[in-house]
């Protein structure tokens, strides 16, 4: 008996399968035929929802990034945490948040280069305003200073997402050096006393956020 599903349910089913295939096989090695076979639908049904594999990829990325940014926005509102605690938690949420984690682990592979680029662009566009607001809050509280909060936010995000792309694979000495360099340079960008962020930002890479 043919099973009829509503449009949104079918669309999400296609995205679920595509996300899993992109994560395991890579975007370049996954065909629309692979997706059709897994979902068990006709090509016409697929094209009713998506015109191409690239459009499916955009929808997978949009859904995944939407989930991560929603989590980051909630963390940004947590007034029970300090400005730098929230910044720390938000960046950590991008590295290990809900949704798309299997795919995020695979995007550095050559066959996923296009996905990697699109994910980074979407994250930058979504995270920069949130980080800018936190930095502006820090300036208002007098704990840092910069005339360029948006630019510092962008540089902070880009640095974290490039310098720490392969962080887990590094040796302990190299990880420690990268962590120290990141904190040192962020303090300089924000015209803060050297070492004042160490106990707050260091847990971004080592464990739970500091309660200070």
C-alpha cells in the first residue's frame, strides 16, 4: 500500500536521508539517485521539493545552522552568565551543538569542500551580530574597549573556525599554544589587561566554563 505523507514530513525525510549520506559518503559522492533509493520515492516527488542536489544541500545546511544559531541566541540571553562566559558557551555550542554533528565532523574532507564553505558563510552571517552585541555589552560595562566591535566579532569567529578546525587532532603542546595565543590576541583586540580572560576563555577548549 502506498504511504502518503504531508509535504513537510516528506521534505524533512529527504533532508534527514541527505544529511546522513552527505556525512557518510560526502556531498560529491552522493547522487540524487542515492537519496531516492534511501527515501523510497519517485524522482518527481524529489523534484517537487528540491530542484537539484545543490538545493538539497542548501536546505540541509540551513536547517542545521538554524538549530545551532537558535541555541546560540538562547545562550546570549543568559544574564546569569558574564559576557565572556556567554561568548565561550556560544562558540562551544557551534562545535558540539544539537543537529548535524555527524555532518560537521565530515565537512573538512575534500569531497565536502563546497559544504564547508557554505556552512562557514552561514555561521559567520548568523554569529557575527550575536558576538557583536556581547562585545558592545562588555564595552558598556567597562570591561573591554574597542571602536570596532563588529570587526572584532568577525575576526574572533573566523579565527576560532580556522585555527581550531582540527584542534582535537593536535598534540597537547600545540593545543596549549593555540589556546594561549587565541586568548592573548583577543585581549589585545579588546584592549583588556593581559591574562584577564584566561580563566574564562580557556575552558572553551578544555572543559566547563569558569564561574567567574
